[in-house]
C-alpha cells in the first residue's frame, strides 16, 4: 500500500511539473494602462488622460519623439468621442539620452515605468453620460540582442455629469516636458524644446536669437535714430553719454522683458503683436522717422533747450548729481527705449512668440529668463551706438566731411524705411493707397537722390564748406551702389513679381490683399490661395483628399513676405504645393476673422509667431507638421514633403477581396516567396536562390541590434563563404524604407540581396517555418539549397554563432 501511494505521488508530481513548463517561453512585453483624472467631469471642465507604461526588466523603450532615420518611437492614437477633445501635447518625464552608434544619432529612451499625460476637455455642449476612449499603442522595447515591436489596444472610461463648471477643473496641470516631437522640434515646438536642453543652452540660444533680431528691418531703423538722438549729449561729457547709454540699454531690457511678459500674461501672447501692427502706432513711427530724417538732412537741428544746455554744461562731469535737466533727459531716454521695444515687436515674433505663449499659460520663470537674455543681446550694441556720437564728433575735424555724408545717407535711408511703416498703416486700415508700385517709385527717387548727392551733384544745408572737392573712391563706390539700387527698384514698378526676399520684406505685398489681379507665374501670390477662410480650405481639402497648408501670416510681417517672395517661388517648393490646399490666414488685421485666426493659432499651436506654417489633416484637424522661418528652400520643401507623407500614411488602405487575397497568397514553401528589392523596388523571387545556401535575415530600420549585426557581424564572417547568399528583408513602412535603404548603402556585404517587406510581418504571408514568433527583431534563418530551414535564431547574431552555422556549409573560401 505505501508503495502504491508513492507511485501515485510521483506521477502526480510529474504531471504538475510538466504542466508548469511551457513548451515555449513567451516574448516579454510592455504593460499599458490608461486612466482619466478625474474620472467624472462636467461640461467645460478639463482633466488628464494618463497612460502608464511598465517596461520589462532588462529592456528599454524609445520615447515618443521621432528622430529622422532613427528608432521607432512610442505612439498613441486616440479616438475621442463627440464632445471630448484633446488639448496641447503629450507630457512625460524627460527621457534618458545616449548616442547610439547603430543609428549614429542621439536617441531618447525610458526604463522601468513611465506615465504620459495629455489634457482632455469636455466641451460645453457635451451630453451627460458614460464615454469610452479607445487608445491604440505602437512602439518597441529593446535590449542589446533584439527589439520587440509593441502593438495593442486599451481604453479608458469617462463620465460626464450635469452641473456648474467647477473652477478647480478649468485647467489641468501636466508634469514633465512635451513629447511627441521630431528632432527639429516639430510638433511641440518652440520654447519647450529649448527648455529641455538646460538653462545654459536656453540662455545661449535666447542670446543668439537676440543678436539675430538686430538684422531685422524693424530693428534697423533705430540705429540712425539712436545715433542722432544721443548726439545731443556731446556738449556734456563722455561720462554723461555712458550714463544715458546705460539707461537706454537698461530700458530696452526692462521693457522687452517686463512689458512683454506681463502684458502677454494678462492679455495673451499676441497682445504686443497687436499693438505693433495697429495703424496709430505705425503712423507714430512714420512721423518719428520722418522727423529724424529731416533733422539728418539739415532741415532743422534737434537741440536741447538753451536753459537745459547751460545747466548741463555747469554739470559737466557731475552726472551723478541729479538735476532737473538730468531727470528730464533720463525720462526722454527711457521712452526712447520703450519706442525701440514697440518698433522691434513687428519682426522678432519667432522666438518671442513662443516665449510669450508660455507667459500666457501662467509660466513665469522660463519666459522671464529667456526674455532677459534675448533683450540683453539686442540692447548691448545699442549701448555702444549711444556712446558713439560723442566719440565720432571728436573725429569730425580730422576726417573732412565724411561724418556729414554718413548723416545724409542715414537720413535718406530713414525716408526709405518710413515707407514700410506707412504701408503697414495702410494695410491695417485696408485703404489700398500705398501699393507696391508707389513705394518702388518713391524708393527710386530717394535712392537716386542719394546717389547724386554722393557724387556732389548738389548740396544740402549741412554742407557748410563750399570749397569744391573731388569724389573719393569710397564715396564713388557707395554712389554706384545706391544708384544701382535705384535702377533695380525702378525696374519693379511695372510688374508685381517678387523683387527678392530681402526687398520683399520691406515692400507692400506684390498683390494687394483683396485685389482680383493675379500675380505672375513666379509670384507666391499666383498660388491658388484660399485667404482668410480656413473652414472653406478644410472642406476643399476633404473633397479633393489633400492635406491643408496653413500660412499664418501678417499684412505687416516682414519675414512672411520674405518667405512668400523667395521660398514659395522655388520649383522644389511649388511642386509640393500642387499636392496641397494652401490657406493664407492673416492674424494681424483688424477684422473679426483676423482675430479668430490669431486665437486659433495660439490655442492650437501655442504660439503667436509669424510666419508659422502648418500642414493639417482636414479629416481630424490635427497637425501633420509645423514650421516657422527659414531662408533655405530645401529645408522648407522637406517640411512640406514630410507633411504630405504623413497624410499619405493616414489614408485608409483598401482591404483585398478574400478570393483575391487567397489567390495571391504564396504557397507554404520558401522558394515561392517574392518581395520588392529595397533599393530598386523590382520584384525578387526566392526561386532565384534555388540550389544555394541562403542566410535569411529579418530586420527593421528602427531596430538597433539589427543594424549592429548587419554592419559589424555579417560582413566580417560571410566574406569567407562563397556558397552562401545573404537575403535581408526590412519590415518597414514607407518612411522606414527610405531610412533602411540609406543605411544598407553604407554596408558592404558580399552576395547580398536586400529586400523590403510590409511593416507588419504577418501581412507578408510567410510560410509557417519562416514566421516570426511574437514581434521580435532581428531573426535569422539558415536555408539549405532545397529551401529547408536548418538553423534559426530569434535574437542578434554574434560572430561565434554565425561561424558555427557556417559549419553546415562545409567548404570555406581560401
């Protein structure tokens, strides 16, 4: 009896152990869960949708930020019910970074667990009830040997109840940094990308942006104004000039930083832009420029009142003693700095717009820090310009009449510049009086007059010395240059073509807004724009199944005019525009539609910057790509191409009919397979490898271990085996195919045929013996001449394992 019991126990234990051992261990996978916080919302309230990802031990997962020709990023695709909308970008903890030699790029990844969050809003019209939000997830987890494709569907529950909107749920704070952007900062954009680089990098970029802003047409007019205004302090001392210059520079820093951030926080990020484009402000700038120009040309001289001049002379060298004259001068200098700030806001919107958008959302530290660095860079050169007049005046007696010639040149140039602001005023009021032909005609007369003056063809009141003088070489060269500009300006009077990006930025639009006359074929205005009607553009795009290109622009935006005149006219750019529905949305006009478009840009893209370009999917109104300012047509063409490609990827795919699919399905034998060549797209049948040993390798462009074995393992071993042919299949989408082709060209492997398969391996109708177990890459097979699988490896190949496989072949090259 005991022996029977022992046998029963042994048999029972045997079966328990047998059942506990699976035939094949499953691939590790990331675990995803989704929640909405709070789960119950009322119409008008905002919550957070949170997706938690638990990454298996020993593996890492790449971040949501897409890197061109890099690894496959994590992606979430949500289908929100009617009345529920997502707001802004995904946020997550800052990912870890490392340089990946396989991609030769800096990559971003997470380990352990990570939570991604996005704002979710219930609209005022949302009906009460229970809602389900499905989420489709794609991505990959990797270790040093393999990458596993991740794909799954989860859903979150949300309840909408009736009731008054609660103040505590009007907004939802998100932790971490924006994610889901391209390497160029494409989707989240702007300042958040700068913030992620650290304080020092942020300050440096802001400082360089400030220096770059000095070259814009709106800042340039302040150079002669500054030199003319601060010449009044020559009667005092260098110490007084330095004091006033410091106050001037300080007022620029204070007004740009404090006024910009505070006003934007109170009224919104576009408030300064609205002020700088108002007709009254532009009229004020025109009058200011004309007054200073006439002063420089010698019609009159701006002087400090006599009693103040006498007072300041007595206080020479005593600038630290505050007197009535000094106080009034300080006030005047301060308002000069404020004027500088207002003038510059028309052109410096690219960086400042993103900074101020942060301020408008309630964040203070980063906008203030960025604006301080930005404004300091802009103010620094003007500090030296404010000091310069005193030093320059001391050289006047030693330098003949060169200083007077400079003043006259600056006077004429200011007259030219004033026409830009006069055009801004006209555009703001939509008067239609200051059009391009008129401005070009005035430019021609002004520039020709300047050239004749430099040739000493006439005199001005400031030319006190009546002794005839020869025209020097330098003066002659400047006369020729200004004369040439006059001729060039005159050549544009009779047409409305682009005058080149540099001049277009200063001129009224080639085709005045509202005019029916079409531009010529080389003009950006010859594009079939839908102007100030985004809904109409979206409807046309839906009917024609094309993406929408939104050009957020301004009547007075200099950089916008530059891009429209010099970038959109290039053939490489126009070719892409033919595949899109272009919409021009002016945001600086006085009409209701302009205000709506400005609000739409700020609410949906977090910036009031101009120019700002968006490729939009008309079916879900989500951005496919965004862009700001460039002077490189190829860069802009690449942005358009990316947007078009993203749209094509989202097109619904036709499902083959069952009978046709079965007819096209390959037989369950390796030699019946057929794939397109990775580089030429020509079909390659496995029949061509009949009678050969074949090493078959599955990989993907986003798989780092795959790249490593292709680059380092296969070339060094396979060169010694002439009987073996390597066949690789890259399972990638169309974007990945380009990256795979680019990579494979850098790899030298003898007797290698690179092929391309569908992104999902199951769509390739692989024979059972060649199917992928799970979603693991890379995978390698060794096939004998009859097509039979003799070896298989579901991880990255090593040189030792590959050499062991080669023993099956036998002969080695000698």
